[in-house]
């Protein structure tokens, strides 16, 4: 449907921009197909539950486009969610983001840089909103080399999430805000920076991956 003047309506434009993370397709298609079959066989309650599960997965694996800030000093959020920790240490700044099952779960690079290491850490599956989950849970660490120093992004599995997806490997180049992976069904993502980086968010801040500025480099640089 077109709006007056020949332009697309806002809803149509949003649908055209909608994306689904490819890793979610089996979780979406399987319950939807089974739901239709089971519903047709007369098991309407079971079929309805399967259809709702498929629609939930469709929403969970959404992957919307984002507007990335142009200011080269900004480090953007690596994930959607709620900020649960902002900590300045001698080693640098740490910002932790909790992702509920209702958040977009696609991870994005906070900076432009070269991937120098991808390291998987086996671990537990505590609720991702617990602070100790950042040290004890299954996680994947992405180390990025930038003009301002090394930046780490950690993907942390939660109590429901049992699968961390990382699409990049050592030697790859990432742009600021570029997608690099996701975590399935509830998780936590953390950012670690060199010393001197200024935080721009506080506890409880709601952030959007790739578009919300989390922190700022102390001087203009190419990262």
C-alpha cells in the first residue's frame, strides 16, 4: 500500500527493513510448521502453543538496521538491553549490559578494529542478571585491536541461553556497529576498554546495539 504522493507507508517501510538472524530460522520454521500441521489434525491447543512459540522466536531473532553515530570518539553499545554495571578500574572501563528475552540479541562491534583473538570459555548457566555470571558462565571473548588500544567484548550465556554464536575469527576487520554474532534466549554482553575512556551511560540505562553511545575516547582518533 502506498501513501499519498507515491511514497510507502511507515509500516511498509519498517517491514522492508526488517531482518531475521539466519541462526534463528530453525527455531522459527519448525514450531510454525508443526503448529499448522497439529492444528489441522484437530489438536488445537497444542497447535496454538506451537504457533505462539514460533511467533515468539520470530520476534526474538529480529535483526533491525540501526543508525550508527558518526562521531569517531564514540564507542557504541555491543547489544540491546539494560546497563547493570559501569566500573572504572586501573585496567580501564567495564560496562555490562543485561539482555532479557524481549531484547534484540544480535551483537555488534562497539568500535572499528581488527579481531586479534576469539576465545571461548566453558562455564555455568547462571541467570545473566547475576553479577557473578560474568566470571562463571559460558562466554566468548572477542579481542579487538584499535587505534586507541585493545577493546574486549564478552558474550555471556544466561540461564536459558545455551548457544553463543560468533561469526568472526582472528584477522577479520570489523566496522563500528557491525554485526558479529548473537546469543540465544537471554544473556549478558560486556565491554572492556583501555584506561581514560569516559562512560556516557549509568546504571539502569536502556541501550540499543550499534546506535547508543556507551563511552567516548579521550581524544579524536580513527577507531
